[in-house]
């Protein structure tokens, strides 16, 4: 996550340069919030995931070079039509013509600190803080306008978390992830859950594809409204060669039944060892959604550095 800061420190200030930043994403996005790339008239550094999304973003960035330094625009892109993914959602980008005179904040940009970006009429204003609370941006709804303020950590790539299920516990997990070094991709099969900010609705017959699209370092959390769907997703997750974490919610009876059936369906003992069930830090008692959510978030934070 500090690579783009290095690019800015080495920037040739005589070459007009645009920066593309992912402000927020929803669904199975190729890159998460905080990903950046630099674009000049002749080339680029970095990537926001390639394909049509990047192609259009580069075009937008080069068009921005025709405007004064400091000029910015927030742009939304639908991922499904662009990338041909059934699990695609949305990506919200900030595209700006970099102002070399506004890069003084780079001297203090070190891992462990927080970067605040305020969108001003004259250009994005960035400030470094020792301690500040990170904010969560939405990939839907009104786009940020002048005066909007966003805060993110410097130096750590958030771990992707693929969360399946938008019930009470899923909503609590999503709520408590704000400010943590975790990047949420959130899915449900029920159309009525699509009104929840951050949820991508995927047809039941296609949702296992979202597991396949998850990055190798993703944590996969399975807590849908339906036991057969939970099983279908767990089978898909454990059938992958690797996943950083596979967690399943449920009672001891449900989990024992699932383990037996998974073994019968060809999941190896080694793969079954990778299943964390029930999810949550052992010893934390309580079935309240917020208690479970905080316990799960703490468990995910234990993966840092792994």
C-alpha cells in the first residue's frame, strides 16, 4: 500500500500526471479501496485490476490532464457489464490531475499513520495524522462532493473478506469492520437484501462463482439464511487449493453434520482442518449479533502478518 507513495516521491514534476484512486468497491472487485495508479500521456504506473475498468479509467485520467492541476472527478463504474462477472458490483474512483505543489504531506507519510483526504474545489487536500479513525466509503448513492473527507491507513493492504449472508449477524460484521484493515465484499441471494449498502445480490445458482473469484489471501465467511446454501458455499471454499480463512456459523449439530457430509463429498482431512466452525474467537460467549461480529472481527485481525 505504500508503493504509490514511493511513486509520488519520485514523480517527475515536469510531466503532467493523473492519479486514479479506488474510493470504494462493492462485490467481487479486482482491487480494493486504497488502490492507486498514476497515469501520464504516454504511460502508467500500477494497476487497478486491468481489463475494461482500467482501460476506461486510464482514458478518464488522460482526459483530466487537459484540465488544470488539482482538477478532480469522482466516477462510478458497474463491474458486471465491464468485467463479465456475475459477482461484479460497483467501483467508485477518484480521478485527479496531480498538483505538484500539493505534495508536501509526503514527508510525513509513513506506515502506521493515517491519511486524510478532503475534496476541495481547488483540489484534494491531504494531511497525515498519527491517530485518526478510518472512514468507510460507499460505492453507491450520491458521489462525494467538495467538502467530503476520507481517512485511510498508510502502509497496510487490507485483507479481502468475502462475506456471504446479509442477515443480522452479517450486517453486524459489516458494521464493525469499518476502520479495520479489512476490505469487504458482501453477497446475498435475496433480492430484498440488495437495498443494504454494500450488498451485491447474486442468483443462488451462481453464487459459488463468487468463492472462485475471491483472492487467495481472502477470508471467506459463510453465514447465509439457508443451511443448504451454507453447505454449497463451504464445499466450494474448501474445494479451492487455498484460502486464508474459511469460517462457518452454526450450532455444533450443524457443524458435525457438515463435516461428515463434506468428507463424504471428497473434501480431504487436510482441507477440513482449514474450516473454522463455529466462527469467532473461542471463549467469547453470547449469541447477540454484535457480540458474534466483534468476535469474528477479532479473529480476522489475528490473521495479520500471515
